[in-house]
C-alpha cells in the first residue's frame, strides 16, 4: 500500500509500456503461504488478456477479538492455524484461493470472520478508468465492498482491516476510478479441531462460486478483460469427526436391518 499515483505514472513514463501478459487464462504470481500477494516491479500475475493483480490481502477476526489480524503481517490470533492453497482450474481461467483456519484451542470459538481484499487492474497503465458491478444475492454472513483502494479516498482497506465492510459500491459505471474489491464471510461456531474454510474465486471467464459476485470492468470499449470475484465459506468437520459420523451411520443402518 505504498503506491502513489504520481510515482507510479513517473515510473511508467520512465520505463515505457510494460509488455502485455500472455493472452487468456490466469497466470498467478508468487502467492505467499499465507495467501497474500503484493506486486513488486512489472505485473507478473495476469488475469485474462489485459488484467493484472496488484494486491491480495486477507484479514481474520475471531468473534470477540478487538481487531482483525492481517495475514502475513503478524502472528495469527492465538488458537488458530492457517492452511492455504491456491487451485487453478484445468483450463486456467479460474483461480480459487482457499484459506482453512483450524481451531486449535481447547474450547469452541463463537465464530470467525474473514475478509479477502483484491486490487486488480485492467489494461495498465490505466488502472483508474474501471468500475464494478454487484450481481446476485449475498449469502447469510456474507458482506462486500467496492471502493478506490485507499490511495486517494477509499475506505475499503481500513474497513477490511477493521473486519467490517460497508456494503457499498463506490466505483460504479457512473464514477469510474481505481477499483478494488472485498468480500467477507462470518461462520461459526467452531468446535475444537474444526476448520473454517473460506474460498474465493478470481475468474477471467465469468465463473463464480456462491450466489453473489463482484464484476470489474474497464470503461474502454476496446477492453475485453472482465474480472469476476466471488466466494463461499463453511465449517468443515475435522476428519476424525467425519469418520465417527460415518461409523455411526453404519451402526444405525445395521441396527435398522436387524429390526426388520
Ligand atoms: Ca484500465
Ligand atoms: Ca467504502
Ligand atoms: Ca485496481
């Protein structure tokens, strides 16, 4: 979050146009083991023919915590562990970011909230002529925000850090700017050993998970890149619990057969 527009434009003018990324599909840059990404130097995380990712950030907040913990910027909240995976679809057009938080503590957690922040650009260097649309209905416990990423006027990054997205689109078609997107989910309770799974899809061909999605476009009619951002969250039973449930089903099925 150190970019300033004047410095960036001076950088672009000094170096000239950056080579266009390979057409089509998604070529992920080096996403950290915490599921974060920050571009340094020329774009190396391409989305479709003209899209690129500037930043991916994540913020986790157990219920009762005073503030969120930003992934990669400090320790996780005590009692939580994170397992991150990025999964690219076979045709390379959809990238899923999967964050699994396990409750390592001795007691149940009332709930856990997570915010995923995505700052992407379409057809650089014009990262400020874009807009976003919201489509579909929010799931229970889901929130969203579209805003300028905070270099000029947007409050989205501050809201993500606080764990409370404002549920508004501040960069609609009528008011194009630098678009950034955020989705949030709250799930729970989380028994000891259970896992809260938060998944986010970045798609360059319009695919999504869940009923709600954010769609980023460029106002330039010659621009064909569209970035779709969506997500879902669930509580995943620990493997031992799932095995016990299956064993119970087998025992009950056996009892039922004996009664007949
Ligand atoms: Ca643009
Ligand atoms: Ca806002
Ligand atoms: Ca952007």
